[in-house]
C-alpha cells in the first residue's frame, strides 16, 4: 500500500516535469539581459587565418587564467579551433563598432575580413589586431559540444595590451546576439 502511494507520487512528479513548458518570450527577454563585451576571435590553421565577432565570452578562472567562449558549430572558425586547439581574443575599443560589423558579415574568402584590420602574429601564431585595446592568445583546455554552439574553454597563454581604454560592449551597439 505504502509502496503504491510512493509510486503514484513519483509518477505525478515525472508527469509534472513533462508538463513544464518554457515561456520562450520570457526566456528571450531574460537571456538578453546578460551583459556582453564584443571581441574579435582570431584563428589560424597553417597559412589560413580567420576572424569573427564574438560576444559570448567570459572569464572562467583566475588561476590558471581561463576564458570561456560559445562558438557557432557551423562556422568556419569552429572547425579551425577544433583542429588547432587554440584561438585569440581581441578586445575592441568603444569606437570600433564598424569593425565589429565587418567581422560578422559574410566575407569573400576565409580571412578576407582582415583586409579591414591589419594584425600581427602573437607568440602562438594567432592574429592579434594592431589597432585595438589589446588581445590574448589561448590554448584549448576543454569544450562542451551541445546544441548549436560549442562552449570552448581556453587557457590564456599570452597577452598584449596596446592602449588601455574603454572597450566595446554589445549594449552600446543596439545589436542582439542571444535569447
Ligand atoms: C553581435 C554579434 C555577436 C556575435 N557573437 C558570436 C559569438 O559569441 N559566437 C559565435 O560563434 N558567433 C557570434 N556571432 C556570429 C559570428 O560573428 C558569425 O557567424 C561569423 O560569420 C562567423 O564567421 P566564420 O564562419 O568565418 O567563422 C555574433 C554575431 C553578432 C552580430
């Protein structure tokens, strides 16, 4: 009798989970409240370089210094990060919104976006923009492949500060990436 009561309650619990429905409008509004910076992620595979605008970036650990970045699974750069296990993150100045736009728009060929933004190779051989607040180079230490983006975790191995100043953030651009 007791067993059957417990089994019924258990069934009720699982039924209630099944009945849960996500309010997608609320989810979108709330997730878009997460504050984001705007960065140019750089990748290199041999002679091929590429870069794209990334906003899903945050720090993940002080020691070792880790950064976490969500990358579209179907992007060109995703495949390069998986193959080479490294990436750079360039911090844009607050007045570099136009450059951020160049780096999310379609390009003629891989790496073509860098025609608008000269770069120098860092110690890991990754593209670091010459004109930006600065940039870091990271070695991949982990990844979580689930859904339409992969969460990459990178250990910061080099850092080049060009000129400290206010960095570009997503809210100031009026753009959205998230929700
Ligand atoms: C405001 C904004 C923020 C973006 N943030 C990201 C991001 O965090 N991760 C990502 O993978 N793509 C992000 N994108 C999309 C990429 O910049 C875009 O898909 C790019 O074309 C990928 O380039 P690739 O295919 O050459 O690697 C963002 C786009 C916009 C407009």
